[in-house]
C-alpha cells in the first residue's frame, strides 16, 4: 500500500506510516502535473503542504486514493468538494503549528515597533546609526487581532505578557483569553489598534479582506502584519499605505502567488521598502511544529484506514468510532438523498446479516454510514452494497 508524501513533509509522518506497514515515497517539493498524475495513480494516501494543487483532474488519476493529508492548516490547494464526492476525506492540522505562528508574530511586532529592520540592514552595510527615533516598546500598545481562532488567541495571550492591550474581532462569538476584549466590528478594531495582525481562515469571504479602505481607517503610524492567507490583503494598497507614511511598518509571511520551490524567483511590490519584514511562508516552519504536524496528520490517516474515524476531517461528516473485535466493519459513502439507509438495511436483511451497531452522519452532499456486523454473511454482500442507489464508495475494514 503506497503513500505519496510531497513537499518535504517531516520524516515523522513517514515513520508513523511505515511502522503501520505502508510503503512511503517522499519527494522534497511539489511535482509537475504530469509527474503527480503518474505517482498518485497507485497511492492509497497522499500528503501535501501548500504548493501541490490537488485538483479534480488530479484526483481522477487516483482510483485507489482513500484519504488526503494536508500537512498544514490551509486546504485551499485541494479540491475539497470534488474529493468528498469521490469518497475521499481530507485531514489537516489545525492546531499543531499555532504556537510557532504566534511566536513569529510576536517577534515581528517587537522588531517592527523598534524599527530594527532598517538598523540591521544598515549595520550590514557598515553604517552605524544609533537612534531612538521611531522606536517604541510593546508595553501599553493596543494590539488588534483579526480572527481569534487557534493562532489569534495564542498571539493575544503572548502579547499580554508583553504588556499590550489586546482587542480582537471575529465573525463568530469567541471566548476571551486573559484580558483580551472583543470589538463589534472590523472598523472599530482598525481605529483603536497600534498594531493590526491578521489570523483568518481560508474561506472565500476573506479574499481582499484588507484593502485601501481598511488601511485608511487605521491609525497613522500603525503596524500591520499578515501571517494567515496571501489573498487576504491587497498588496498594492499596502504598498501605497507604507510609501505614503500612513503605516510605519509591515510584516508579511504569505502572498497571493508564491514560488513552487526555492529555485523559482519571488517578486512582490513590497520588496525594498524600509521597516518591512518579508518571510517565505515560514510561520509554521519550526522543527517542533513540523514534527507535530507530521505525526498528527499521519495518525488521522491511520485512524480513518483502521476504524473509519473522520474526526477533524475538513470535508466529511465527522464521526469518532471505537475499534471493534470479532466483527466486520462496513463503510458506505453515498450521495445524500432520501431512502439510502433503508435500502442498505434491506440489503443486510436479505443477506441474513446480524447488525451489531450502526452509525450515520450526513452533510448536505454526502451520507456516511458505518455498520458493524457479525462475520457470518454472504460473500456477495459488498457487491450488493455497491449497487445501492447513489453509492460513492464501499469499504470493508475487517
């Protein structure tokens, strides 16, 4: 059973899967489409990060694919609905890199408020310019967090330890950590914050969330950071806000278009600007985070393979399933239309199947039925289950 791991996923993932008996093929970067189609053809799992595009056309070349591992937080490079309609759940790592991203955010806030970036560059040029002008402490400054999820809340917690006043805006009600204060609108947050940092998810509504109007509403001399998604911010508008002096600095880790590998050139309108930190999408790139992600996602793939558990899948109904003994577990994935469960149970009855337990979860597109049965049943049962209307996939686990 072949597992395809791309983009230099941490060895912890390969070790976890190899110990479970899988053959793992690893590649240091994303593959060209023709090469990806070739390699994925006989894979039961594929693991990617952010550069590999798993489109529906690619998934069509993977008839054996059981599940996809996104060894990252974002899944925008994966055709989630198309995978779901092919019976392929997608698992990501929503928590494993949160601390690493939060720490880098705090580090950039300190560097930008102190205007250290320019001083570092000038020192490398042999220029000694010691001055306190434009350098500020974090203590007492107001931090505005856009998106108060796993990462945003940790940023706020760390910022409070530095003496910052923390405010946050989120479209969902979120419980405050520490002394962080929610605000009722994005405009309110932009108006009060000395530092604004973005930590939103990849939903389409967040495209161009921050543009000219939003920068105009920020304080003069404010600092802006984005370590979430590249398409969240209009970089041309950010460039104008920096050049005009409206903003005093910025830190950007993610970009609308990113190189596929280290040999490709990187271009941005922000290059060469003073007091601007540009990093190559490394918010979660620490040894600790990548090892945690590797083990976490690999274990999710194994849990699905062994028990059918889909907890934390981003595109499937979520079901937490216990292992069973002395029984067979049958999985039926189907388009969510009326009458399928009744037809399944008619098939079981016709084959004299004794059902020990049965679980059903649905979303608007698919139904996910897990049935534990006695081992004594007709060999033709799986084929009959395949013939049930709206069937996408049938699996016999054990």
